[in-house]
């Protein structure tokens, strides 16, 4: 079991954390045994779900590579269909090389239609575009003189350098699955089989939605395993992540005390945060994390928690009070 952080890389104008603050925080996280730090990717404000955007992930991770020592750095998740796969393959390979092979590429199809309209990418094509982009990026990382003939992307005899330091490529995490809050994201409930098939075919690791219930996660995992077998993959080789936003309350502290923290990034209300995110005292949060591990057959490889600020107090509470109580995890902190 590994432990990671989804970092609070909120873009808050002059209140945005400095690189010095981020470096101090992440080096302490390394000392505590955290294995990775990942960043969210959004181009635009996305109310009501989010009240802010995030720092651009490739620029952010490149800077963080210079102020960390051992921690892996990545995204959870980057909206791959918004990028040109050739230029993206070169950018990410450069990040992986300069970080000493410490990158994790977490990707998803995205959901915010305005972002796709702004970038001139048809929203309804984002799924099949992502499939082709994954295949093309992997081919460019693996070899030279690449020829790829897809519906959306075509290249002939193309070589990019540098190649990633990690072979055959940086680990690919794919996010997606059933979630209870589609209306929050201006979506309608849809057939998610294409999402689960993509995970089964391409993912080194699956990242379920933070807001999904254990029952939803369990049902999705059963489907992913079936689709993986159909694709000729051993589902046991697909890693699994539990991730969520978190705020640890001290004993006797009221949930309302966390409202100013959550409001920094989220336009939702206290009931939503208490239902879908991790807000409570350490023992309660450990029980909820344990339930998600159980829903994934105890096969969670990494727990990734997203504190709501860059302060060391929450980091210490997570490492010292929450994670050691999680059932099904081998405590390393």
C-alpha cells in the first residue's frame, strides 16, 4: 500500500501558494513516507462543483520536480482529449526525463463542455479521441518512425525525442466510473461501459470517482474485470486507487468549522461535503476509507488524499491519525 497526496494546487490569484511553500510541504510529505503528489487539471471555472481553477499541471509538476527529492509527481486527472497527442507526448516525456523518471500520467475524458468548445474539440468525440491519443502517445514513447492511422489522429514516420526515462512508459492511471452526482456537473446519467472498457484495456491503474459509494465502486470493478478478460488482460494487473478530498476534525470540533476550507474550491454545501468527501474525525475517516478498500476486493494499491490547504497540520493529522487506522492497508507512515 502506498500513500499519496492530491495537492491543493488551487489558482487563487495573489493567494496562490508560492513554490517555496509547496516545496516545504512536499518535502515534509516525503519525510512522512508519502509516495506521490498529483494535481487536478481544469482550464476553466466549473461551478457549482468547483469555485476555482487549478494551476496548469505540466508547468506546476515541472517546477515541483526541482523542489522535491523522491516523490513521484503526476496528474489525477489530466483531460487528455483537450491536448494534441504528439505535442503532449513530447511535453510529458520531457517532464519524466527531467524528474528522473518520477512521473505518473493520470488521465480522463473530461466533462466540462465549455472547455471543449474553447479548444475546438467536439465534446461527443472525447471518448474515442482519448482512446486514439493513448495509443499514439504510447507508440511515440516506445519507438521511432511511428505511423498511426486513426479516425482523429494520423502521423507517418514520426519520431519524438526525448523518450521518457521510465520504460516502457510512465504509469498510466485512468479515472472514471459511476458517480452519484452527475447533476452537479451538468451531466445526465449515461452508459459508462465505454469508460470501463477503456480502463480495462489501457489503464495500469484505475481511479474511481471520489464521490462514488462503495457499492458503485464494487459494481464498476466487477465490470472492469470482465472487460479486461475479454480484452485478453489479467485484471489482477490493474492497480486501484482510492482518492478523496479530506479535512480532519479534531476531537469535538464541529463540521461547520471546515466550511471556510471547502468553500475555497467548492460551490457545494456542507451536506454534500459530509456525504461525498472525507470530513470528520480521524477514526470515522479511516472507517470510510477502509470500506472503499473492501469494495475493491482489498486490492487498493494507493490511497491519495487531497487536503484543502498547504498547512502542515492537516498533513500530520492524515499521516499520524487517519492512515494508521485504515483497515486493509499496510501502514508505512
